[in-house]
């Protein structure tokens, strides 16, 4: 079944470059509003797309990051994306797009987890509990994520909008999505090495605290990789696109700058 993507766009329709923005789990395309409003990106066409099955959108038959990557690669082709940006779960989709060869442009991975060790223990515990308690742990996670919005450095109006989006998530769909995500994380794959081996320009962005992290091995591989850039945002940040949109926009500008000018 062909799923329709929920998207929002900004910037000139005839812009030279198009950037595809993939949000995190339980987040919608609207979660990129702060990034899309950054003046440094005004000249680019930005397309943000809600992952199918999230925020009340129609669910896919397969919630695995690999399947999401196939779908997102099709969307990237449809919109003519030159750069792909992903946050959290959206970053794992972007990773799979590049690692599978389905996308061959610059990549920005915000708050990405490349292995189970990168995710907090409480998250892994919640997903494990779904095997016993069904959707209840995800309902708790859904409420907890909505409450975290209070810590986001955005207006009260925007906090309310983000909370509404979290509330749109179906716990049955999210249970399937999080189980598939956790299973992907647990596989014995050196994803940092695999990223480097793509040869693509890659930016891996994490805050000092709050949005997960990288293992020592992953960090050392990426820091030594000639085509990778490891960016650390100072302080405690959970929602990177909302809390530090200027820093995220700066990285996107750098990624677009890796592209050769198009012939006139």
C-alpha cells in the first residue's frame, strides 16, 4: 500500500537546493518549525515529513528503520532532496538511507543512536516491558515525552502545539515502532564504521547531555573519519530542533555547502 506523507514546506519553490527533514519518534513535521524559520535557511526549500504511523498518520505495514528508509528514499526522490536531516528516530531512517545506498547526498544526524548503548536505560526498559504489559509502557512514555516539552525553550503556544502532536500518537502503532527500533539498535553492527565507509559528507550532532550519545568506539571512529563531522552542542538539550534551531541550521548550511554548484 502506498502511504501518503504528511509534509510541510518552506522556502522558495524554485530554490537551488532542497533539504528533507525527518522528525523524531512521536513527533510531526511541525516539530521542525523553529529550524525552518531560521534566516540562514531562507534561500533553501525545506520539506519536513512526519514518519508514517507517527502523530496519527497512517501506519506502515513494516515499522523497521530499513523499511522506513525505503519509503523516505522514495520521498527524497519525489521532492528532489539534496540533503537529508534526521532527528532521533528520524536520524536512524536517514542513516539507513545512506548505508543502503538509497540516498547519496550530505547527511545530518541529530541526536542519533547507533546502538542500544546510546539510548538511556529507562527507554530500553520501557520497550522491554511492552512484551509483558502491552501498550501500557508506551502510553507512559507518551505522557512523559509530552511533559518534557515544558523544558523546551519555546513559547507557551509552541509547547501547547507540540503537546497536541504527542497526543495524536496511537499507542498500538508506537509500540510496534519502538519495538522495531529497539530490535534494530540491538543488532551487532558497527554503524559508525558503516557510516564512514559510505564516503558521504556526514554531520553527527549531539548535545553534551540530554539527547543520548555515542559510545567511545563510535565517537572515535567518527572523529577519525575524513568525511564525518562530530558536533557537540553545549549544555543539556533534549529537543535539538526546538531548543537550538540556530545551531541546527548552521550545520545544515554547512551540509548544503558540500554540494557543488549546479550548472546554469
